[in-house]
C-alpha cells in the first residue's frame, strides 16, 4: 500500500519543491513576489521556468498549459509541448520565463458578454504565482488569470484575487487598531461537494442526462429517500472503490480530501476537504469536479454534478465554509471562550452582519443559475431569501449589547447521555441550522446556497468584497477615535439597530418565515432572471468600481453572460424534451396502445361475451393523455419559435422562465403519468428506480 504522506502533493510544484529546486537568490525573489506583490524579472522567471520544467519532466510531463477559469464554471487549457527543434534536426526540451509568465489563448470564443468581437481574438493568460503549478495527465498545469486584449477580466480568478487583496488590507487595519500581531489576513474556504453516481449503461440510454445532465422526465420511484436509509449509510463496494481512488488522485495533487459519505438521496454522495486559502480552494474544487468525472468513468459510472438531476429527490449543493485567518494562525471568526468580551470578534461579526444585509442581492446573484433554480427552496436547500443564522448564544449577546444589558458568558454544558459506558459530551455553544443560507457554525460561516456544478469563485469574490467594504468603513471611524472601546461598542450597536433584520434562527422553509421576511423588507429573488439585473444596480456598481474589483463594463459583460447561459440551458432542455417526446415517448405510447387494442380485439375473437372494459378504460385514459401530450409539445414548439424573436437577453430570459418552463412542466406532468401506465418494457428509457439503484 502506498504511504499517503509520501504521495501527498507529489504532482505539485509546491513551495517546498521551489525551495529544493531553485537557487537561494531566486527562491527569495519568488517569495517576495508572493508576500509583497513584487514582479519577477525575466531573468528570475527563466530560472523558475527551467526548474519547473525539469521537475515536471521527471513526473512524466511532455507538455505545459496555462490552466485558467473562464466564465463557464469550468477550466480551460491549451497544451504546448516542451520540444523545440535544434540546428541538427533534433529537438531539445525548453520552457522559458516568458512562456511561464504569459500565454495568448483565443479570447473571443470564450464567454465575454460583448467585451470582445469574434474578429478580435487576442487574449492573455498571466501566471498566478500564489497557486502552485501541478502535473495532470502528463501536462504541466500553470494556474493563470485570463484577460482580454483591452485588459478586462474574462475569468473567475482575477476578481477573486483582487477581493482577497482588498479584505487583507482592511482586516489588517482593524487588527492594527486592536494591536493584534499579524502581517496578513487570508480568507479560507472549505467547499463541501455533493454529487450523484449512476451506472453508465443507464446514463447512455437517457438523452436528457446526456444533453442536460438532469432528467427532464421521470415518475417518482416506489422507493426514494423516504426511509432515510442512504444518508450516512454503509457505502457500496463499487462506490467505496471509486472514493478510494478519487482520494489518492486528489492527494497526489495536494488536495486535502478529508470526509466522504452517502448523502440523503439514493446514489448521492459528498466529499469535503480541509480548509485552504480561498484562491487555492477554488482551484482545488475545480480539480475535484474534474477528477470525480474521470475516476467515475474508470468504474463504468457517470458523476452527475447538476443541482437537481432527479425531481422529487434532494439536489446537490456546494456548502461554502468561509472564514478569515491571520498568517499567525488566528481564526478571526473564533468567538473564544468568552465571546461577549471578545470585542475584536464582535466587530468582525458586525461587519459581516452589515455586509450580508446591505448586499443580499449580490449574495443571491452569486449563486443564480438555471440548475440552482430547481434546487433552492426545496426541503434540502436554503430558500431564495438571504438570512443569517447565529445561534442562541451569539444572538443573545448581540441583543444584550443592543439593549445595553450586561452579558455574562455562560459555561458550556456537558451532555449526559444516560448510559454509564458512554462518555459525557461537551455541548456546542449553538445548534446547527441546515435551512439557513448563511449560517455561523462555530468559527466560520457556511454559505449553503452555492450550486454543486458552480465555481465557488464568484460567491467568495462577493463575500470578500462586501465584508472588506464594511471593515473599511469601521476602520475609518476607529483610526480617528479618541476612545476605541466606546466607538467599537457604538459601531456594533448601530449595526445591530439597522441590520439585525437579517438574523433569523428559525425554520427557513416555513411559510411563516416567507411572510416575516417580507415584513422585515428582505428580498425574495426566486429565480435567476430576478437576480441577474441586481448585479448592475448603481449601489453595486459603485461598490465594485470603488475597490477596483469589477469595472462597469466587466459587470455588464457578466450580466450578459449569465442571461445568455440561462437562456441557452433552457433552450437545450426544451429541444431535448421535444425530441424525446416526438421520437421516443409518443411512439412508445402509441405502440403500447396498439398492444392493448390488439389484446381487446383478441378477446372478442375468442368470445363476444368476454369483457374488454379494462382495456377500453385503459385505452381511453391513454388516448386522452397522449392527445394532451401532443398538444402540449406543439405549444412548446410554438413558444420556442416566439422566443427566437426576442432580442433583449433579459426579456428572453424572463420569457424562458415564464413561458418555456411552464410548458415543459406541463409536458413532464403528462409524460410522467403515462410512464406509470405503460409497460416498463415499452417505456423508451430507464425509469428513476433503474437509474438511482443502478450502482450495486
């Protein structure tokens, strides 16, 4: 058996390997680049590139690529070999500092929201030295940012890096005020990744899974998740083997894959890593999703990352556990043993409360997608209303501060379970609330709304930026203060008086909360078209332009991309639904109808006295449903013609939501009822039960 410590990170050109392979002077210059934002000279870059090449070749690499994250929620790469011809007609293996620092992929063919025309193809990738290079499939992958010829960001990484710099600056201002020793503040993230595994043989028989990554049809199986027997249940051997191989693949890439278990729905599972600096966590999560698909294929399975692949069952999310930590190891969101007396923690908490309340729309926008619309609000995911869960103790502390009542920290209780053989357990300060979109969970906030297929980059860019903005305002006040204790208390009280409406510790699924949230004035942005336009609100544009995270053009381009992506996804789904109905479902139902009619006719041939009432009733029911299905498909086809005439992408998105989705829902309802009637041998694709229980 391979030793995990020995293989961990073996395919990563880590800081340790940098130090081993670089001259001391070069390594120190590289560290200054990381720590102080200083640029590398081309001479230094050449030395780094050569060392990186030699190490990568030793790991079997023949090519290199600038690995970047365009606005597709996926990664992109263009491979170039290390070979260069020499004068003798042979080749030498070369990799220069220029090739390390800059690449030039096509910029017009990636989503750009109008920033680039088709004939304006040039774009640039720029090395991100804060994220280590790695070897994958025989290719040296160099994490990079991606921008257009005019300098606008066309990727997810660039604004994220800016937001990380921003929150470091303003968090450090707060720490300096309190005299807390630190040189840098990093945001950290641990994204829990949910996913489904199905057998490839059943996947290949469903066009909806192939084209849309979710089922467009499917009657609920006799057994779903009602018994709660899959959640944390014993892992099937085939899935266990997949998980084991996935772990080793991730460990080799330096990814701290930690927790794995069965999730609530049949065929659903989860992987959770240890926290990492946000930029690294984003890169790692992209690799996790890629490796899940690759490893699943080795076991003749398909990994589904769609947010809602099966209607009526739990969907998949990506719980984004976000925190802040200093370079000295201090977690700034750890309340400590006496949170009521921890003024620094309470000030950071106040900044987050204010940020979440003032920028509810941006947080909701950051997770908006066609897939996530199916998931949010179901009894497995937070609703579309943004709120914060703090737990009883923190809420009571804040209430006492607000009302001017002195608060004494309470001793944590031990739980005595009742049996003498069982240990006493220290009770946490607060329970967990799985219905809350933004929940405090001890020393971090869990943003539970991110979709399973989405990049976590946008969500963390938003969180970093809005919290940094509030810390900036707090620091402006406190740096001029003549009485820090008085003004810290005043800031916290003022924040609570204006923004504690965002705090809710109850059941976010209840109808009462929807009404209460409306009374409080909280937003309820139910669908993606409701969210996208909020990105361009003047207060939000002003925020991003003030701190240089996005320009107005970059915001407009991203809004355009989101609208276009939403429309394209629903367009593909609608066409797939029409195709499956016309070529598969309707012919299958007609064929089954013919069998029933033949059976009735055969009975009459034997004896006119034989009853054919059952056959007649069945034929009548099938005929009515079939007519309704054909009519509904025709309506959808007509709506698809209409949508092609709508020019503005926001209007088109709303038409898809209000008209196309309505037609699709009606078609599905009829088809699913027919599935329950037609002989399963005649139904044209595997039913839910066959798909969900395909991995044995």
